[in-house]
């Protein structure tokens, strides 16, 4: 039922997008998985789109489709954009990977950019951010600030990006408190404020005094605020929702990348590549550190500077949950190993769903 | 610990309960309104907006109820006066609600909301365990319970309820007896809209006090399923809503305990429970026939 609905919504949105005006050098189009008003993932992508509009003025026209479900609807949405004369199409969710590749084959002259995927083609580039860098920092903060030594992690789906986030958080926490415990709850949704709030309550009831999330709504932070524990913002700065609870937030800033890629198309220098940058390129930004003692802020800033200087949080010694060695002392995990991560580090109190 | 779990369950169950009890009345009158999700999300956004602008949670709740009723009035006009297809009209109501609420709510994204205050019922709230769980809630939770009792009473103990059920079971006979089928159904639809609006207000003013698009996240559809689950009986709606809320919350606790049960399986548990109960109910044909409104979803055009 819901998918019928969503496709109907998508169809309506398509009809609306069809009536846009012409006469710019390039039309850059964006496909979002959530509503632009989610104040999380899709919201941040749309902030990037707005930055493109502001930066290029009349030279670049933009269009977007929101709440496009992953699957056949996505393919229709992307193809519609391609037919409409979009020169550059950003598809901003992992599940758009195959639809993007399929449509790209039919439209060799249109350039595609797929976020968080791993399949490329001559006219399909991929881009992602090293969110795990930010997660390592918030893990360190959690390790310092947690009185119970237990943090709760609200996770969406067991895909490598989420798993590597959990591991980076844990490594950060263990770097200051080797006995740190992490409880993980999977809500199997990217966005369901009610469920996220329930999960946060369950974690707090079981002793977690730091809540962190890899889901998109502000609900867990609000629960943290009410219950007097602490947490971290996700994707956007959520300080307005949790003045006393938010310690910092990992902000996805897509604006620099979007502007760079649009510029490349305008200059005729665009070619397919895989971009994966983090704090050093400003693609991952830490929100101001709040509700923290000075020494913890100093530690966080130091780690941030270290990562910005090229240090990788996934540097050994790293032990997997089953006790085997993932990386020896001083050895840095390869990008592929991080992007395809399907194991927990030692100390995570959860069995990874397979 | 148990107390904390129960508190969370009540919060999770209340919006489902309220929306479902409203839809139950609508369906008892013979109308299937699939627009619960749309009315609920409109209640959520209007409730949030009004509470935010006026600073009064009560006004927010009232406005949400009115918004839900306005949406349902539109639906009522379509299916009762223009005799459009109920399924299609209900679906469009949901789509309309989701879109319209996004537009209205644009200015309120990222704005923290206010939470409905908890009302401590004197004496009762001091009973150990039961007090904190059942008598230290916000007004909407109490209202939800009151609604169940009221609906059950009116449906089965009053003349008005008899007429409503007659209209739902056999609109031609009810019409022949001189009852206005359209008027009864319209009032039932309005009641359903009011409940959905109230459930939406609970989402944006108590459950998660904020506005984000699509924040009801399919709860309207679950409410619809609950009505069937309850075989159109009010107290079974309570059981269904609490079962659903309890299973959802307990799956999170099971995960946090590290029991090692696959989370995907846990997430599907509430739905599996619904299917199991539906199978059990339909096994008893007689009971099903007695309680299913016979004219559910059938259009009626008065001949005079």
C-alpha cells in the first residue's frame, strides 16, 4: 500500500518538475530519498543544491525530486530527469545505484553522480564522505563523558557505511576508555521519529547515558534532552532541539562538492571518478562543541586536526569481535576494507545482522 | 525497569489507539476511509503550528482536531455526495495530506516544539507502580482511554449506536426505516477525522515534539489494520494497539540486551502478530460475520 502511495506521490512530483523553465548553461538535477524537510540526510543534500544555485546564479538551473523510493520508481524518476534535459544528475541514496547505472547507459551524454555507491561508468561518478572520521571523534567524547561507560547506538540498516560508523565510534571510545560498552539497536528505517524515540528510551532504560544515531530524525536527541543524558546530532546541527544534550554534531556538507562538480561540467572537465573525502576537504564538518569541559573540547579538536592532517581512524591495532586481527599495529585499513566493512570491532555488545 | 518499558509502550500505542478507534466508528457506519494517514499528518502539522504560534498546547490539540475534521469533511463530500470510489478517495486524501502538510510545515522545520504537560490525577497517581504508569500522563492519553469507553458505550448501548450499526450493516433497510444514511455516515466520518487529527497532535506535541515531514511514518495504515485486527470491536482495538506498541518497544529492549535475535525478524514481529490474529479471527466465520459491517465500502445513493 505504502509503495503505491509513494509512487503516486513521485508521479505527482514528476509532473510538477516537468514545467520548469529553460535557458541556463546547465540544468543540475537532484533525486532525494526523503523529504527535503527531514532536517537530516535529504535536507543537507538540498542545502548543497541551494548553494549551487547561489554560487552560479542564472548560469545553472536546478531541479529536485523528493521522497523518491528506492527501486523501480527511482529509475523512472531519474530517466524523466534525463529526458528533460538535465545535464548533470545527482542521485543521493545508496539504493539508487542500479537504477542510476541503468539510466546512464541509455543517456551517454548526460552525466550522473551517485552518492554512497560503488558502481561507476564513463558517465557515472560516485561520491561519499568519510562520516566515520566524525564518528571516531564523537566516540572519543562519549568515552570521556559517559559516567556509566555505556553508550547506545541507534542504527538504521546493517550496510557497510553504518557498520563502519559503529566501529569508528567504538574505536574512538576505546581510545580513552578501554572498557567502554556499546549497545546497538537496529530500527530498520532511515526515518521514523517515533521508533527512533522508542529505541532511545529503551537504550537509556538499559543504562546508556550517551545516545548516538545513524538515523535521520532529531527525535533521539530530544529524548536525551528530556531524560537528562547526552547525544550527538546527525547530518545537521540539531542544537535547537537539545540545548543541554547535544555535545556536537556530524554535519554532512555537500555544498563544496556540488559546486566543484557543476563547475567541472561547465568547464568541460568533468570525468567519472570516485570521490571519498571527509574532514580535510570540509565534506564532513563538526558542529560547535557544547556542554563539554574544556579538556574534552581540546581533545576533540586535536583529533579533528589530526584527521584533517591525513590520519585515518581505522589504523591498527584493530581486533575484530571474534578475536581475529583486522589490522596490525600502525597498519591502516585500505579504503575498500572500510567501504565494505561487515564485521564489528571487539567490545561491541551486539551480533551483526547478516 | 518494567515501569519504564510500560511508559514507553503507552506512548507508542496511544496514537494508534486513537486513530483506530475513530476509523472503527467510520467503518461501523459502512464507510472505508483509507485517508487516516493523511488526516493524521495534517493534525500533526496544524497542531504543531498552532501550538508553536500561540504557545498553548491545548489550542494546538483543538486545531489539530479541526484540521482532521476538515480533511474528513472533504472525504465525506466526495464519497457521500459525489459518490466517488471510497478506496481511491481515501488514498488521494492520504496523498493530499502528506503533500499539504509538507507545505504548511515548511516554516516549522528545525523549530523545537512544546510538549503537552503531564496531568497528575490526585490520589490515583500516588499508587505505587500503577500511579506513575497510568495516572501521570498527558491529557491525550486519558482522552484516548475515555474515547474507547465512550465509543463502546454509544455503539452498543444507545439508540444512536444502533442506528449507526444499522446503516453500516444494511443501508437500504436503514434508509427505508427513515434514517438518513448520508447524514449518519457524514457524522461518523467527521468523528474519524477528529480522532485522526488528535492522534496526529499526539505525535507532534507529545510523542516526538517537533515537526518533520512524514513524521507519522505509516501509523495511519497500522491504525487501519488494527480495526480489522480488532474485528470492529472497541476494546480489542486497545488490545491490538498495546500489543503492537509492546512488541515494537520490546524488540528494542531485546536488541539492547544483546540477545542476538536478528533485528529484521524482531521488526517484523508486530506484523506477524497481526497476521496470526487475523487468521485466528477469520477461522471463526460466525463471529466475523456478526461484527463485520456488511455494507463496508459500498456506496449508497438515496432514491428520494
